[in-house]
C-alpha cells in the first residue's frame, strides 16, 4: 500500500490559468499542466532563487521530496 501524501504548503494559487508566448496561436502549442506543488517548487527555486534546503522548509517537506517535485515538474 502506498504511503499517503503529506500536506504541502503552497503560498497561493497561480495568478493565471495559462501562459503562452505572444504571436503563437494556442493550436500550435503543446499543453503542459503543472500541479500546484510543482508550480510552488519552481517558484521558490527559480523565481526566488532559494536553495533546496530552504525551499523544502518553506513547503514543509524534506529536501529529497522537494527535489522529486522539481524533477517531476521538469519532466512535464
């Protein structure tokens, strides 16, 4: 039996439902969906420039779990 998911701390919902480059129609783009915890992990690591240990503490998960979340987001 799989271990139940631990509650993860996510600061806020994304301000937009989608993001696309200007001048390219939706029909020419691939759809990539991110889970809220994946978006939060990318925000902390890339936008805020936090290291994995500090970002993991912010999300209230282990460093390894944080790394797994970022890896999952990058594979999408």
